[in-house]
C-alpha cells in the first residue's frame, strides 16, 4: 500500500504516516444527496460493502466511544455496550461527535481524532486482508490492514455489527 499523498492530507492520514502504517487513499466525488456515506463510498469505489467500515460515535456510561462496523449493516448498541463492560449504549449527539473528533458527520475517521475515545472494531474486520475507513473528510477513504487499525486506535474487537453487517448484506 502507498503512503499518504500530501494533497489529500488530513489528521487521519497524518496519524498513519507518523506511525509508519502503510495505507492507500481512495478519493471519490461525494454526492451531497447520497443517503448513506459509507454505501456511497463502496458503490463509487466498486468495493464490497463488507470491506468498507463506518465510524460511529456512541455514548456508553456517559462517555463518548467509537464503534466501527461494516457499512453493509448496523451497529448493535447492546453488543457495543457489552464490549466496553456496560449494559446500555446510545448513539452520540451529532454535535458532540463532531466536537470530540474534529471531523464532520460523514467524514468522521477513527484515526487522528481531536480527542481519542475508547474504540471497538467489529471482529468481522479481522478476517479481511484490508478494510476501508473514512479518511477524515467526505469523499476520502483509507485502506489499511485491520490489525494496524486496532494497534493505532488501541481498539478492542468484538461482534458489534448486526447480522446484516456480519454476513455482508442488508441496509446501512
């Protein structure tokens, strides 16, 4: 995989470059009317939606956390809470997610966030040689080894995706 292209630099690409992690950038023309940022990326880039992961900010026990699941399914909030030793989770307020990460919705990357948060990656990623996550802006995805994502974000892995996410089918 290639290293960062300076014309596409974001905090996410800078974090990967600083850590010496190989990655490939996948820029695309974002359509503002797209219903799902992640599914749009998969379709435009011609990549299986089970390999494209979305970054979701979740509130667990009053703290913001990051859940990363395939765009082909949804986040299981109970499983997310359990992965972090809690019983209940809820989607975070969009404004709080943007303030915490420094990114806009649809471009929130699990990498290079303004403030790091506990992170959980759906364990389906570990069966793949590479996955794509947001590069820190709409219209930019980063392809990398899921083990590198785990290492750089200090993520735990757990089955936090819905059945649709785990078998590669289903809606956003």
